[in-house]
C-alpha cells in the first residue's frame, strides 16, 4: 500500500492511498462469499456458486464494489497511523480509481490537529490571590448556615435591607401599563437589587399597605431604552429571624456540641474552600500563560461543530422556535448577531485549549487508570444530575467514553506541567504547587515507570 500526504493548510490534509490488488485477497474472498449467499444460481446450493458464474451473472462491478466497501475502513485507518496523522472530525473520502486486478485508489481530506510546540512550563510564573481566612469569612459562613434555620414573621415596622415583602408592581411607559413588566403577589427580599434598578431604594422605609413610585429605564421588551414609571404597593412585610449562634444552635445544625467547635470546623472548611479556589486560579493562570506562548490554527470544522451543537441545544429547549429564541436574546440584552459572535469565540477558545492540552498530554504521556476514568464518569454524571449507570450506558452508546478518557488525560498532563511553574500569591509569598498538583505528578511518574 502506497500513501501520499498533501498539506492543504496548517489544519487540513489530503491523503491519497493506493492499494494493490495483491493485498486484497482477503477482501475479494469475502466479497464472493457474501454475494454468493445473496443470489440463487440454478444447479448450485446458495453460497456454493463458483466465481466465474457469479461474475457472469452479476458482473465484475458488483464484486469490486463490495471489495472497496470492505477494505476502506481498515486501509484508511492504516494510512492514518503510518503517516502519524492526528485526525479530528470525520474525513471526506472519495474513490478516485479502480483498476481491476491492478489497484484501488482513494483520497481522504480531513482536519488534523496542528503541530504545537509545547512551551517549557518552568519558564512560566503566575500570581494569584492570597488565602485569607479571617473572622469575617467564618462569620459569613455561619450566617449562611443560620439562614437555613431562620424563621419569618409578619412585621408592621418600616422595612430595611434583609426584610421580605409581598409586593404588586405596575410599570408604565408614556402613561400606559406595560403588562410584561407588571406583576402581583411577588415575593422579594430587599437587598437583592437585581430585579428592577431602584426597587430596593423605593421599598426601604415602607410599611405594609404603603405605596411608592420611581422611574427607571426599561432594559428589555418593545420599550427597551425608554423611561418607565414603576408603581409599587406593599401587600405584606416580613422579617427574617435568625437563630442565636450559641451551643444550642450548634447542636441543632451540626454534629458538634458547642458553637466554638462548630466555628473551628467552619474555619477549616473555609480554608479548604480557599485552597481549592487558589488551586483553580493557579491552573487557570498557568494555562492562560502557556497558551499565550503558542500560536496555531484551528480546524474550522471542529469549531463549526461546537457552534452548531450549542445553537441546537438552545433551540431544542425552545422547541426550535426561532421567535422565542429572539425574544430570549432580547430579554438578555443581546441579539442573534452578538450571540453568534460570542458563541464562535467561545468555541474557538474551547478548541484551542483542548488541542493544546492534547499536545501537552502527548508530550507527558500520563497513564489513566480505570479507577480515574470511573471517578471522572461519576463526577460528570453527578454534575448532570443523572444516574451513573444510565449515564454510562448513554455515553457508551454514543461512543463518548473516549472523550471522557481524553479529559482525564489532559487534566493529568496539565497537573504534571503545573508542578514546574513558579506561583506566588499577591502578597509575594511563594506557593508550593505540589500541595495541589504533586500527588497527580507522582501518580504519573509511577505509571510511566511501570
């Protein structure tokens, strides 16, 4: 088998493969057997007719077609491996010549991963936020826990930040009510300040049964950009009563007997969360710095596929209603042109990152154990809120297990590389990156020795 690779661009090649008939004995035999089982020739049992009669009855073309179909997958795969082509996406295959008893020639155009020169991670230094676990951070976590056990009660006093209110809202533009911006019986907590700009200010100081109004700019809908008058009526006011942070609360809300023990445990949890945030920040900054050191083209078919999948997913949730999609974009303060632009930019970033990490993985050659793969599968299933067994069946049927394997491989390769960088916090303190990524590096080293 002879092959030739023509580079069409940095990310696309044309592979020409010439297979002599002397290498197709197996496929030719299989073709005659398969066709003999499909036809009836008088005087012969099904499957026992000689080749000459099959050729005479059906013509040589039927055999050649079967041979070509049978040999294509294996010869294509062989040619890709022999030329070390890192194919991404599906190839476009054409049969260009079939010379009976001489050779078969076909071409395959495909996108490939570009050549990427992985930088020396030892030359990379990053700065990330410092870990700060003070009493304020601990207090905030304890207050969040206390809020889960809070009670609400009606109040007649003036409202303040943190209070709850049941309100009616009427929005008017040019003296006419805007139905889509008006509502009744809305439950709202003062301090959210993300519903209507100016609403918090209008509500503070009001009591049950009182009214207020203010002006604001309409952000969505047909009146977008226009000034609107917002009239708000307070139907009911409530205050949230938090439990005292004492030993009794500790016993009710946790496995600890005293508030001091709960506070100490909360402090440890906050510190662990801060460490996880710092590790993520180091990973993101290192990856950003490494990507800035390399430049390579992207296979547009892969980018196009990601853009298509993103759009298809959103439209699927809207029953493929383009009008509803346009309304959704308008409600978010954007339009189709901006959406398409942002979606493509995100797709390009994703493809660039994946391809770079694949190159890093090829260089580092980390081993992925079955347990590591299953842990990642379980984590992914949990993030989608799916039963792990059902998720595994789904990804196996869709042929996506390889994608999850690649995710783990990329992650391990990046972790190994991060252990070579210099990381400091914003106060100038050197961070021991091994505490976050060293365990993965040791696993990779052990696997490579094995």
